[in-house]
C-alpha cells in the first residue's frame, strides 16, 4: 500500500493555476502535520508548504508565499495544494508527506510543468 498518492499535476501556462491532491493511507491522517515538497532533477527536494493537524496553522516557503495555499480534509485523508500565478520556476515534481513519519516511503509525486 502506497502511503501517499499525489495527483493533479500537468502542463500550465505562466500565470495559470493548478490544484494538487494527496491521498494518504496507512496511518491516522488527522494526527499528523502534513507537508508538500517539490524536486527538480539534480537538486535537493525543497519544502514548499506545511499544515497543522487541524489546518489551523500553515507555513510556506518564501518563494510561494501569497501564491500557493495548502489545505486538508481529514475526513478524506487528503491534503491539497492550490497553486496560483504559476511561474516557470515552479516546474518540478511535487510530493506530499507527513514529515515526522520518516519510515513511510515517498509517493511517486505529480509533475507540474509551467511553460508557454
């Protein structure tokens, strides 16, 4: 069973929007802080955003602040990333994870490509 299944990526023009989803399984989703990360080939995985267990607290990388919004639905075991005003430098594979559950594997991620 894959603990994190990301979806919603695709090709979008600069200035466009995408909404990513991540379905989690195999643990008590509502008990864990969740984060979105992204990775470009040849570079380290980068933390993009995080959200507390109840959704009351969110955190963002400076590079996405004001453009991306993280949210979660604990009834659906799902965390979302709404991405607006996308830039070419947002192009990456996006992953979600519960950062404190280090024993769980990463998912396959979802590719986001921002290009005209």
